[in-house]
C-alpha cells in the first residue's frame, strides 16, 4: 500500500525543519557573538526550505516523486505569490527551477523575497516548482538502498546522466499530472543546464513540453575551464572515483562534521581566513558577493552529491567532449552497445533556448558557453551579463542579480509564451 502511495506521488503542506548545516551555524554564531549578523541571517541559515518559505509568508508544498529506479525525490512548490498574484489559479504558467552541483532547491530562495528567483517568479504569477536531484539533502532516500551504508554504496552510483535521464522525466510527468499544464518553463543553473541537455538529447519527445529553456551558465564543454579544483582533479578521476567507493565515500560532502570543522575555521566573519572561504565559494573575483550572507549560504550548501557527478565532468574535461558516463569497456558494451560512451546529440535539443553567461565565470568559461550555443539548433538569445566581475554563483547568489538578469529573463519567458 505504501509503495502504491509513493508511486502516485504525495503532497503535504509542511512545517519547517533544520537546514542541512544548522548545527554548524549554531556553533558559528556561538563562537562569534560579536559578528554583526541580523536576526534574519540567524534564522535563514538554520531553517530548511519549507521553514524558510513559510517564514516569509509564502505558501509552500512538498511533493514526493519515486523514480523508476527507486529514488525518492522531493519537489518544493510555491503555487502563488504573497504580495501579488497571491491567489491559487489552475491556469498559472508553470516553471521548474533546477539547481547545480552540490546544491538544492534552497539556492533559488536564500537571497530572500524581492531578490531570490523563486520568490520573484511567484510574484510574477508563476506556479513555481523547485527540483531536488537524487542524493541531495532533500532527495536522500530510496525504496531499497541505504544512502548511509559504507559497505553497499549502490545508492551513490549515479551521475548527472541519471538526473537528466531518469529524475527529470519522472518529475516533469508528475508536475503535469498535478497542474494539468502541458507546457512549462525550465530554468537551470550550471548542472541544472547540463541535466536539461541530457533530458532532451536522450528523450527528445520532451522538447515540445517547454515554452523555454533558461540556461544560466549551463555546463557542457570545458576546454577553457579555469576552476582550479576541476583542472587539478580531472586527470585523476579514473583513480579517485573507484577509490572513493572502495572506502565507502561515494557521497561528497556527506560529512557534516568536516563541513563544520572547515567552516568554523575559515568562514567566520571575523576570521583572518574568511577570504579563503569567499574564494572557494565565488572564485575570489566577484564584486557581487555579500559576505554577510555567508552563514545563510553555508547553512544550505553544500547539499550533497555523488562522487560520480564530479567524475563525469572530469571525463568530459579529459576527452574534450560532452558524452555519457564512461563505465569501462564491458559495462559500456552492455549499456550503450559500444566500447566507448556516445556523445549527447545536441541536435535533438530543439526546445527554445535562452543562454546566460559571464566573462568572469571560471567554472563555465564564456568561450565554452558560446561553443554550446553554436551546437544547439534553437537558441533564441545568448546573453552576456553586463559585468566584468560577475561569477558562476552570482547567477543565484549575487547582489543585484534581479535587476541585472532576472528582469530580462522574465521578459523573455513572456515572449516565449506568446511565440
């Protein structure tokens, strides 16, 4: 009976709980009583997504979707606004927001009302659905597998290929069932853009379901990547990934103790090492990063991921291609019918695409974004953000991002609806 309920999906208007790293935040504040953090910073860093949204007077729902391979995903929904468009309406246009690597639905909310994209879209009259990929804080469950097992690591044997090819089809089908809307907008940041490309290249029938794809720094090609972590680790992924699984470490940043240790040492506002923390978060070159928000960002991120998600990007860097995960010759033959993994066919991604990128983004270099745009058959606009210091995470966390980017994005979404 329970299995039937889960397969059908379930929804609840939920009470708030703790953010992924609320315990760290409590210790941070206790150790830094003189730090000048407002009461909102204190609360927002500790609350989970339902608690955060409820605090600001917005409606919030949590929906469960079970994928065909047994992962239990949580989708958060803000069905209408608080100040404007604040009544339920079954005819509202639907938008799904898909997070990046090691992130969650919280990434579109932590800037708060008036600034965070989730709230802005709700006020603009959209039915807002916030996705959580398998393995993150809100989707860390399975019908059979145990994510906490150090011996059986099968829960963590996935990359963003499964997120795009399994999680998204299941979630989109569920959203259509709940809302009755046949089409919607898709907004993805970084890996959220990667997942869209995977979805539509492997399942091209989904293209017709989208008014638009709004891709903020979508990650696909990495020839010009300048992020030191990726460039340092990529040559060694063939060793690192199997070693991690052998040691029972398939989950990346699953240790709350490590995050607490690191953040308390390097991310306190008064710490002489705080520039190190900022550098790791925003590559150290952004003028749009509000350091007083660090506790909120670190309360919600990192939200967890599989080592294989990193390994898959590493493979793409090493082969200078955008292709499916390389499992090794024997498994490739079984899964793909060939010795090496096939490339994703971007010619099949025909949904109207709007791409946003920045020259200061070291994770998704502007030249690599332009390469992606040249390969997609239906790019309506490729928009370079007008700031020489705008960085990868400024798309979701940057101060002033609403005026610099979101206003234009929403205008283009309206145009796509009327096309």
